[in-house]
C-alpha cells in the first residue's frame, strides 16, 4: 500500500513511533467483517457457528465473522435481519445507551448509507423519533432503502443541507454529526480515499466540518447532546475541531465509559484533554474512527431557543400532505395498533404516521424535503390499494392481513432479482406476503397461474451470477 509521504510523516509524528508501528502493521492485515443483528427481526436466530462469531464488545447486537460471506445472495440481509457494518462505527450504540435514558428527538445529520441511523434506532429508548438526513440525492436513495429495510416507524428521512436544518426552526435533543472527512481511517479498504488525499483536502474538510458543527449546534436544545464523528486520523479534523467547539460554541465534553480491553485510544493532542475516542486499525478491531460527545449547556440567544423555533416552524409555509378521506376500512388490519397512527396521503402514497409526532412531521414538511416518514402502507391506483414494499419490511406489519408463502433459497433469490416465481397451487389469489425462513421479503400479486413480482425495481439484485451454496449467516435456534 503506497501512502502519500506527507500523510505518513504527519501521522507518525501524531501517533508516536509505538502507536504508528501498530497502526502500520494493522494496515497490512485484512479488514475484519462484522454485522449488527436487528433486535426484532433476528430474534430467535443465531449466527451460524461456521463463521465463528465473536461479540463486538461495545455493541449489544454486533458480531465479528471469521470470513466474509457473499452477503448479496443472502435473502435475510434483504429482509433487514442484519446490517453489515464496521465494528468501530457500532460504538454509537454504546454512546447512546449510556447517555440517553428518556425518549428523544434525534437528528442524524449526515446519515447515508444508514448504518449509524439504524444502530441509533436499536439503542434509543422507545418513543424516540429519528430524523435521518442526507444532502446528496443518490446517497439519499441508499439511506431510504436501508431505513425501510430496518422497518422502524419512528423515522423521517430528509434530503437537506445542515444550513437548511439551522433555518428550519426544528430543535433536537440529540444530534449525530458524522461529518464528511478525508477518510484516512478507511485507507485499508478504500483505495479511492488514498488517491483523493491531500493536505489541502484535509484543510477543506476541517473548515466544512466546523460549518456543519455550527449549523448543528443551532438546532440543539440546551442540555442536548451532540455526537461528533469522523472516519479519519489527523487531529485537524478531530481534536482541533473539538477544541474549536469548546471555545467557540461553549460545548462541554461528555465522558463515555469504556473498558481497557477495548483498546480505544484517547486524545493524541497535548492541548486537548477532553475525552475523545479513537479507533485505530491494528490497535482496535475495526477501521479508523474518531468520536466525541458534547453537551450544550449554554442558552446563548444567538442560537435558536426551543420556543422561538417552534413558532417559526408553525409560521412556515409549505406543502402539506392531503387529509382527504382515505379508504381506512380497506387498510384496516394492515398494521398493528392502527389507532396509534394517522393516515396521510402524499400524491398516490398512503403513509401511517405515529400520532405522537404527527405535529412534528407537519412542521418538518414546511421546511424540509421529506422523502420517507413513518410507514408507507399502500399506493392508491384508481380504486385499488397496492401494498407498498416498505410495509412488508415494517416491524408494525400485521402479517395476518395477507396470505403468506415461504420461499426456499433459490426462489427467494429469484424474487429478489425481480424474476417471475411460482407459488404453491393452494395459494390464494391477490396480494401475497412472501417470506424466507419466516421473515418477510415483500409482496407479489398472485393471479393463479402466475404471480406479478412487486419487488422494487431499484432494489433488485442485478448480478446474473448463480452462487454456489451460500452458508447461512443466521439460523433458527
């Protein structure tokens, strides 16, 4: 691996010879493979022993695998039973479980592809609401896919820049700023990050990160928690930005309890004595990550206060979803606890929004670009209701509302390729929920002699490769 000379010189000076030597050795080793199980969908299942699973110590549902499976051809990945995520990034689970004990409204400001967002949904107390935001359109679509596969109803996905949030009038109890960075911590697995690296790129990232921090800080309630994260190694984007936030924003560092055997490294900068958490390849078992937690104790009037932001949000003008009469009787029983949701029509889509945050949703609609919220239940085509794919993957799905057909491995892969599949002869006509090992994959419309595959075109497996028998990652206990 050929690394830029300026990078290696600076990194050796920052780390010192001993730590640099361990990092350098780590860069020559293979990246570990790790997954995080869905706490509901993977319930009653276990990691197969032929992957020799080992716990990720700082994540309740995280596991290292001894080898990397062919994830693309595992239907349970597409069902949302687990998420492939670097173990270092799973540290957000530990931070949230230690620091958040009551329901909150949380913002993941730079959320794509969705690993930390779905991890947060597993860790946050019941009754919390997550805004998962991504400003780049293509990355927003990836985020939506992963959020919908996770299937949690208390999520809003937006496509906005941090400055849009700063102007929105919305306030948050917790904000995760997993900011764009120079990517030095990913050099082992991303050659593109190496080719893009330069001293100027580091400087540009540092300035952008401070702009994002400033925007995020204005949306954070007094007493709120901001979690700052990068996947880079240098101090300009890490410790020095934490010092800047302390000096310029009045941020108060928050300590997260860790264990010595986790081998998490603290600050590498003498003047930064704040508790920060560095995951360094070759030292900790994962890719490079930096994380720090900051508390907002100031009530500085230069930043939005909760009351004024609420007034702004209510006063804002914008598009509001239709509240015209909806075919509620036709949808009755499609989701559990129907009386806990408000049904809204957005163009042809019918969505179920938890009533406890319906007002927050409408306020957000007036200021932000919302691409997903709650549970997408159905598409209205004339007088017909077609169940939406995200309904099949939702934790709130009432499975008794639809006939079901469990697919074997080959048929499940064919379904995920959006190919025609055959169902048992006794399968009723109409919309059928197809499953694999009991977990929902999506819907088909069964016509008797054939079935229309309703799997989303943009999600389908595009590879024409026919895999050899793939070892199952999950198995029923």
